[in-house]
């Protein structure tokens, strides 16, 4: 006897889907063209995903394409050993509003950087 609350249907390839997962990232650098970050999740080169950038009150979601994803090593988190990947992602299909928001974030970052020390 089937104990499911709702009936299930065989799809035999008629429906496609994708899984969107959330993972914290450690952003290393960013430009108008893309971003480089570290994460515990493996992202396949050429795959597409959405990245959310937060800087204070500013928050922007951008579409990206993974250019490179390289295993950098492992890290102990709680009682687990997890892989650490360095990912390079290029932005694409940005509309005018998204570009303006990204430019504001980059402008704020450029003002917050300290100039290099002179020897």
C-alpha cells in the first residue's frame, strides 16, 4: 500500500530542472567583468549561476559563468574536513541597473582601499 500523500508521476525526460544551492563565499577580488572567490562547493567550468554581492546596505544579484574552478586544499570546519575551491566567474547579461549597482559597489571599494605604503 502506497503511503504517499500525493501521487507521483513518471516523467521520462519530459521535464528538465536545475538545483540552485546556497554556499558562503570568500570574495578575493572583483571588477566590472567578474569576480574571484573561494568556496567549499565545487562549481563546474562553463556552468552558469547567480551570485549575490553584499556591501553594507547594498545588495546585488548577478548572473555569472564559471571560467575556472580549482581545488586549493582543505579546511577543518567543525568536525569535518571540507574542500576549498578557488573560482573565477565572469558576469554576463547585466542590465543597465545591475551595471550601475555594481559600479557603485566598485566605487565604494576603490575609496575604502588604503594606498600602498611607500618604502
